[in-house]
C-alpha cells in the first residue's frame, strides 16, 4: 500500500519561495502519475501540476505557469513542487496524489479526480 506524505508548507510573504515535498512509502513513484493539487477554504480543488505518465508531458495549471515546477528525486522516492513568487491567492492546502500507470491511467485522469493514493496535505499561507 502506497502512502504519500507532504511537507514543506508554512507562512510566507508575497514574493517568497517554498519547496513542497511528497514522500512515498510502500511503493516506487515511477509506477504512478503524480500530481499536486490544492484547495483553499470555500473553493474547489484545483489541479496544480502533474507528470510521470506515458505521454511524457508535464501539466501545469495556468494560474501557476512560470512560477511552480514539479520534479522528482528517484533515489529519494520523493516528488517536489518548487513554488516561486508566491501570491496571496496561492494560499491553500496542498496535497499530492497518484494514479497507477498499469491501470491505463495518466495525468489527465488524475487531474479529473481518478486517484489511487493521496496524502493529507501541507498548508501554505501567503500573507503580508
């Protein structure tokens, strides 16, 4: 059973940077499409970024394009979300999720809420 655990959130000022981590235990991340999602109070969940499926594409939401970057450390079995130039509207609970590639799913499915595993999230607050 894969377990995902996020870390790295916190309170920052507008313009600051944070790097979120999604550590996996119980499974190798290479077998999954991995995505970052966020949900702010009173708002719907938003897919932020996803990669790792057979398309080879990296999906990035328009709202964070040019500021957020998803990456993976295979040796550490960890996926990161580097967030630069943070804005107050980036305030949300950020969590990672995965869908199994061998089931025929990929990022498009993951971003449409087909998830096999997900973490509990890490809170990011951007405020002056």
